[in-house]
C-alpha cells in the first residue's frame, strides 16, 4: 500500500470515528500518529495490511517496547490499532481481524501523582492575589484547577459566560465536546472575582486582546498550556515545594482529596468528565495505597519485623 493510499485509509477511518463517537480533535490527532507509526513499521518490515497475522501484532508491540516507549504509551497505540483493524474488518477491507486472536494483556498501571492537601494549601497561599496583575491571575487559575478539577485545556479556553455566579457552577465543554457542570468552590470564586475586577483589565491590550477568553497572557492573548505549566512550576518553586508540580497533578489531587473525604466515585466521575467509571476508579487505588501506608506506619503490628534467632 502506497503512502497516499495509507493516508486515505487513515483519514476515512478518522472521519468514521468522529461521526460515530464525537471524539475530540486531540484524540483524533493521537490516533493518526499511532496508525502512521504502524504503517511505517509495516513498510520497514515488508508486511502487508491484507496479510497481517496475529504474530505480526505481537512483534510490533515488542518492537515498541524495545524502542523504550512507556508501557502505557504502547497500550494506547495498540488500542488505537485494534479499533482500526476492527473497522477494516467491518467494512470488508480485511477478511478477518488479526487482533481478535491476540490477548490485550494487562499493562502495569502507574498510579497518578498527587499532592497532599497541605502541599496544595502551601502552594495556593504562597500566591498573593493582591499582587496585580499576575498574582491575582495565577491564584485564580490554580484555585480553579484544584477547586474544580479542570483540565488545563479547559482552563485556557474558559470564557466568562461559562460561569454561573448565582448557583456557583462552571459550564465546561470537555473531551468529545461533552458539556458538564462543575461546582465553583468558594475560595476559587473569591480569587476569580479579584482577578476579574482588579487584574484582567490590566492585561487587555489593544489589537491583540481576546475578550472571549477569561485568563489572559501579559500581551492580552490566550495563555497556552505550556505557559501555564511554566507558571505553575515557577510558583511551586517560589513556595519552596520540592515535588514536581504540573497542571494535571492538581486535577489528580482534586479527585483524590474528594475520595479521601468520602465523595461518591460516580459524582467524581461526573465532575471530571470521564465517560467510563473505570477511568475514575484509578483514584481508589491511590486511596488504597495511602491506607496501607497508614496501617504500616501506625498499627503496632502493621510493619513486618523479622524475628531474631
């Protein structure tokens, strides 16, 4: 199969995927990258799509791991490939689905990193909201990432008209263009009011301003995800926090702290915007790990002590 043919097959699949599942642009980009990589591997190893065998998929998976990719990244790529091969079989482009005879297997699960509630408090309270305009902006952004569990992409595109001040909710459009309603906590609401009333106007610039976006850069434009990552890293360093602090760790901490304090898992699922409960259940493993450590630290017989002979 030549490159134009490969591209055509991938793009038709992506159109089908978008129509059937309403998936986000970022997800489709990820799928395209996975399939392009697979076609490149087939060319290098002189394999033909129509003649694929289950053993070829096993070899491909082994080669991905041998390249040093994380097991979680390999798993994502193999999931994309499985969906693609299932699609080709369904439309008659393949006689049989070679992936149906290969076990998906279990990839070692890495638990999400989180911060303790004390560390989060230390980070947030180190930012002076009356330091205009950047202290007010950064405090409001971090309060919202942690207080509402937003993805950083959701924060960068947040508009003032998505805030329901009266009922204390945010209307968020997340992955797959799905809308969800997330509570706006009291501390976040207060920080946001300070930013809007005292700081946002200072960041607006004629010619490049974007009044639709809530959080603005120093030039009055939309903040990028990378810039927010840099801001958070700098704020954490200034607060004397040695842990690696990044935007998503605040979302992980949001979910974990809710669970620790007795929130229902399905409620957390709704607030995070997860389509599948199994995605949210990873936070129960974080909580179980914490409980095991507490037992080891504080129970008189929690830690194994080798007997002296």
